């Protein structure tokens, strides 16, 4: 019996020696197998308590017996066992190729992250209708579509917006178009590194009320992805563009070379509310003070279910040199309900 107890104790001691260990800020430690670090939490599988998730800010250090795949905030990746370091640090073990490294625990973005989702098209489509009857008979329509596919190497973004408004004169029955425009855009980003990318951007716009027969913008340059997470994204672009405009009330078209500076920002403000904002500035190389075009939009997207949402979108365009008889500033508002896919 005594011999059996001795063997059991030795087995348990060997298991403890060969286990991973997480050292907590309060001085406690948990033995088991470090599984993952994702979403700011470390998961360790303990034989006694099962899977335990610990906020990373409560972890003083940890050590593993087997190599783990670590992704750091600076974009680098390591795949090797780690040893306990001083408070707030871990230390990689020395290998034939690499010397030991001292790393901050809070510099770890993830450990053993799940396999990335297979790239696929994601997007949304939405529409809105408003009908007024009485002193004024009026019908408003709007449609929006958005698609994006992101791979490790590139990103393709497609979007389109359309709106039309018809008003009927009560006395004559004559229908008058008070709004009719559409915008389309296609953008291709090719990542030269984890953050830096080259882009090619094309836009086509028309506005019947503003006498804009067509506006074509084609630009290219470099961009930088400052933030890219499920909860927030922020990127900036800088390049050159060719701008072509043709107005119905003017005999000649206009073509000019301009700069292109833009940014995109989106943030998950609440679990079911997202804010999206984008701005693009086209300053003419010929006359910066007299010739430039700005296009921007802001959107609130409220998620009613996993796939159904309500949206309010405001679009503002400013043309320093508009067609004769039209305003420089053009503002549009779109209320719609849509579906994600």
C-alpha cells in the first residue's frame, strides 16, 4: 500500500512539474495547459477545475512546456516555449536559432489563435421608401449596397447608393422629379506589409437635379491600416487621382489631375450600434484654392437582429466650382432597413 502511494505521489509530482503554469498578480498560480490568449483573456485547462479564463491584466507571468504560437502587438510572431519572467513579463526559451527574449505580457495580442476564417464576400443591402399624401403627394426611394472581401494579401470593396424622389402637383397631376442621383465605388487594396498597402480606387457619380451628367474619379496611391479589429477600423490613404466631370447645362467637360487624401473609420459603439465615417479630399494640382472636391459620409447602423438592421446615412459633397446655377454644397439623407450577408 505504501509503495502504491509513493508511486501515485511521484506521478502527480511529475505531472505538476510538466504542467504549464500561470502566475497571477495576487501571487496565486494555476497549473494546467495554456490553451489560448484571445480577446484579452488567457485560457488555461486545469485538471481539477477545467477551462479557466483569466483577464490578461490579472496575469503576472506564465510558462509553458511546449511551444506556443504567440502574436505580438507589433505584428511579429513567435512559436516556442516560454518561461516565467519578472512581474508583467515572460521570457522565451533559448533555441539553436534564437536567443532568449524578454516580453511584456500586455504586448501579447494572441496565443494559439483559431485558424483564420476562409475569405468570403461580406456585405449588406438596404432600402427605404417614404410616401406622403395630402397637401403634397410625394414618394421617396433609396437603395444602398455594400460588399467587401478581405484576404491576408488584399481587400476588395464595392459600394453603391441610389435615391429618387417624385412629387405630384395636386392641381395638374404633373409629376416632378425633386431628387435623382447615384454613386458607385470600387476599391482594391494590396497589402505590401501587415499595415502598408497600395490602392486603386474608382468612383462614378451622377445627379440629375445638380445637372451632373457624370463624374468619374480614378485614383491610386498608398494607404496605411492603423487599426483593424472586429470592434474598430481606421485607415488613411494618400495618392493622385484623375477627375472627369460633365454637366448637362455646360457644353464642355472638365478633366484635371488632383491629389487624393482620405480616411475611413468605423467603431462598434454598442453591442448593436456601429458608427461609420469616411472622407475623401481631391485638391486640384492646377489651383488648390479654386478647384477641389470633397465627399464625405457618416452612418449609424443599428442591429435589430443578427442580420437585420436599421440605418441612417448622411452624405455631403462639396464642389468648389459647381455647374452654373447649382450650389457648391449638396447634402443627402437616407433612412433605410437592410440585411447583412
